């Protein structure tokens, strides 16, 4: 009974986290459209960082411009896989970082997916002019931080056997 209760709590908390983070992403994009679209960039740190509106019809660094169907397909596949993995991650303190990574990564994927479905492009607005880094948004930050967190977990926190929960074969009792 406790395991089922724990699963429900993790599920509700995960869903709440995804909804909250996705809301923050969508709110910041709304503010970017409201205050930055058709306006001059807002320089926050001269020569280093500014807010600049961009409608990105592609993926990271502008690749795959106009290929929306690829993003739809990739996001649907990711979301199905994320739910499957999230439900399989053990509900213990040891695996809490993986739960958090799954929530943050899913919110990032969902935030940009909402833009692609509703507008046909993703709203980007953070620009590091010092290094001429491609313009990005909050959802992109979620994705990058998730992958950094996942890499750290894989390299330094968990051992191979800690990922046995991903095995497709049923354990024999």
C-alpha cells in the first residue's frame, strides 16, 4: 500500500512541477512578446547580455528551419518515453535527482512544444552578445540544465546497476 501511495504522491508532485515550470516558461515568453516584439533589444549588461525577441522556426542554433513535423514527432516520442521512465524510477531518496531531472526536462520539451503547436515557432529572447551565443528561452535552459544534471548523475552518482529499473525484462521473484 505504501508503494502505491508513494507512486501517487510522486506522480502528483511530478505533474505539479511540470505544470509550474511550463507556466513559468510560457509566462516569460508572453512577456517577451509583449515587451520585446518589434522593439529594440533591451541591453542588461552592455556588450554581454541583452533581451532580444526572436521567432525560431527551427531547433537549437536554428537548425531544421521549417521542419515542424520532426519536432512534433520527437516531442511526442520523448513525452511517451518520459512518462514510462518516470513511472519506473524507484520512489526513493536515492533516485530523487532523476525524478527532478525528468520533471525539468519534460517541462522544457513541453514549453517549446506548446509554442510550436500554437504559433508554428518558438519564442526566444535571451542573448549573450559577448560570445554571440544563439538566442534562447527558459525552456531551453530547462533542457540544458537537465542534460547537465543527467550527465553528472550518470558519471558520478549512479552505477550501471542503479539503472536496472529501465530493464524491459520483468524481475523474477
